[in-house]
């Protein structure tokens, strides 16, 4: 399988140095025998300086190995390599990975009744027929637990531009020529471009997350034409470059992850806004999964404790506070209001409301890590890059 990375997760080390940290207890947690789990996860799973606060809350000792952003690495490590022997649980991107892992016997089917916080999941993921129901299931069975989610949008410098924007159209408009940037990743960039082209009636695209070869070609040719005309200042790579482009004023707006907007606004001291696009957004989540080998070894109890903690408002509010990511759960507002000394409650409630507005847009498309015509995506994206 060809290399396909969603480098959203590559920002983690930079973000950890710039965003606030929740207070951690200095008390060492006590663990029952066997309550330890070997976890291979992206650093974004830990909204703390260390795992100690999470261990104390869950009652599970975390033996952690950091994981990169490469989806292909996970497939190779878990299905061909020694991952099933080395790790009990691991994280990856929802929207395709759970199918590949389940169908190859890598991950265990989950008993949702063993997580008391499972009932906090929003309908779009709890319902198998919901918009995100597929992201944790394979053949109708649950194999994954979502721990963060978001709807990626457009960040723009309102201080300089003097107005708000609610459409992707501005990215491609003549007045913004040379002042905008797109993510250098065909997954999100081709998806949001497809959302825009479909909404404007310029192309009829049935599934913006899983396009046909002809649809991929049409979207790519649109981007190539715009790129050759000088519309885009650059295609950004990685968290830090994204922050620098916005904070320095080199670009006035860009499609990006929400933490980039948050840090760029802080760094520049200007009103950098994360908008809600009326045509839709790419919506995504990250999930944690239990290996079948670990389930066979009896490590499942520790996994359920860990996963249940990830679903709790205690955890999801701290993800929101540190990294700016949402979750696919309820109960966050109530938890924030009950703990006013721990958070900037008004700010986080406003952030949640804006996220809910983006979630509610009818044109949203769910992240698809492995679209059916993956080769066409890769080949046409190479042409966009070379244009």
C-alpha cells in the first residue's frame, strides 16, 4: 500500500510547547495487579505533560510508546510487523483504518457495556447509521473508541481583512490571489475543494469523501488551473509552518487545523478567526483500539478503563483546553460549569458552540483515510504538486 499520511498529527510536539496545560496531581496513583497497558499512540492523546494525571484518573498504568502520523506505518507494524506483540492498544485515524485492522484480525471487537461513559457519545457516532458511525465500526461491530474529533475549516486574519467569511469561495477568488495557502495533503485539500465545487454547482460529486476517478481528476484540474494562475502563496506542511504563515502575515487565510489558528492568533496578537463554512468541512476523529492478542491475554479490563476515561468529560474538557480539539461526546459544558477554577469556562464554551455550528453544516464530508480510488488521488495530487 502506498504511503498516505495525514500530517495533522505531526504538529503535536510544537503544540505542546505553546498551549496551556491542565494542573496535574503530584500524588502517585496506586494500581491493581494487571492494570497496565502498553499503549502505542500519537502524543495528542496525552493533554498533560506526563501520563500521571491520566493514570490517576483511570487507575491504569500507561507504558507509552509515541506513534507517528503515518497510517501506513500502523498497518505495516500491526499486520506484518511485531506490533501485536509489542502493544496492547494503539491509536489511529477514524474513517478507514478500523476496517483494515478488523478484517485482518488485528483488533478486537469491543463490548460497549463495559464502558460506563459510552452513553455520552453523540448520536452521529453512537448510531451505526450516523454520519460518524462507520468510523468506529466494521461490518456493524464496534472496534474503536473515539477520543478527539473536529471539523477542519478556514482561518483568516480579520484584523487585516476587516470582515468575516463563511465560504470556501474566498480561497479561490481573484481578490485573494497570492494571499492564501492550502494544506499540502491531498486528503483534506481535495475534500474541501470537492465540497466547494459541488456546492457551487461546478461539479456534481456524489461522495466528496470517496470520489470516483473522474471526480478526482476534475477537482485536481481545478486546483492546477488556480495554482498556475498564482492563486496560492504556498501549500503548507506541518504545524509550525502553518502558524508562521498566518502569524507573520505572509498569508491572510488558509485551510488548516484549528490549533494552528489558536497559536497564530496568540503569536501575532491579531484577531485570527476560525470560520464556519456554509458549504461544509472535512470532519474527522481519532480512535483507540484494542489488539486481538491483548484481548486474548486478558488485558481487556485495563483497556476498558483507559478508553472509558477518554470518553469522560474530565478528559475531553482537558483536550479542549490544551489542544483545542473537540470530542464526539456530550457533558463537556456541564463539566466546565462545575469546575470554574480549572478552566477559562466562557472561552471554552464559546469554542464548543462554534464547533457545534461546524458539525451541523449539511455539506460536511467525513474523513476517509483510504478512499476506494486511492491511486487516482495520489497520482493527481502529484500533478497538483508539480504544476
